[in-house]
């Protein structure tokens, strides 16, 4: 199961974490629990989704549902916009059929349908429960709790702002 590509990915992940640690302002306060929890949670999800056949079937069903949503959206776009949606039945001869992909008629309608579906799921409070579930998992694995306040700006910006505000008061 472990191949050279997996080892290369692991080395790359460790290098990214080391670069983040090296570039952090205070290396002693680097959030190792957050970084390690995120990596562990991601590895656990990969092993669960691709290692357990029942979860793999659920993932395939979800992919089929998304494909069905995209094809239904394309059918609706073809119904509304006709040949402009890039259907094979064009009223003219195509010299380059690979150029029939139009972003406005292929991608934007799918984004609109997904946004409407997300709004509907939020209104029915289904998405809120899913969000809370992820929040509990992230709190237990990485120590994340709620929205974090804005971080303090770097010291040189704070000194500049302080000097400007005190000189304006004079």
C-alpha cells in the first residue's frame, strides 16, 4: 500500500509544516496541536474513505448525485438557451467542436444551483447540523473553538499607527 508517491507526499507535507514553523513570528508558540490534528484528521479521512468499502460506496453515491445535479442543470440550460448552451445540435457547421465550452452556460448555472441548494439546506437547518458536527470534530482533534479574533498586526504597523494617532491628537 505504501509506494514511493506516498513517501514523496509525506516528505512534502513535513517540509510544508517545517516552512510554516520557520516563518512563524514566535516559534515557541507554533500551534503544533492544530497542525498535527489537521494532518491526522486528513489522514484518517483518507484511510476511512478509501479503505472501508461501505464508505467508498457512500462516496461514489455522493459523486453520482453531484454528476446527476450537473447533468440536470445542463439539461435545463439547454432547454432555456438552446444551441447557445453548447448542445451537439448546432444550427451551423462546427469547425472546432472542442471550443463549444462557454463558461457562462456551463459553469455558472451549476454554481447557481449549488448555491440555491445550500441556501435551502441552511433554511431547513440541515447544513447547520453538518456545520456543528464538523465544529465538534475540529474542536476535539485540533483544539479549535469558534471564530478567532483578528490577529494583532505586526509591531512595525502598530508603532506607525500609534505614532500617527498620537500626532493627530496634537
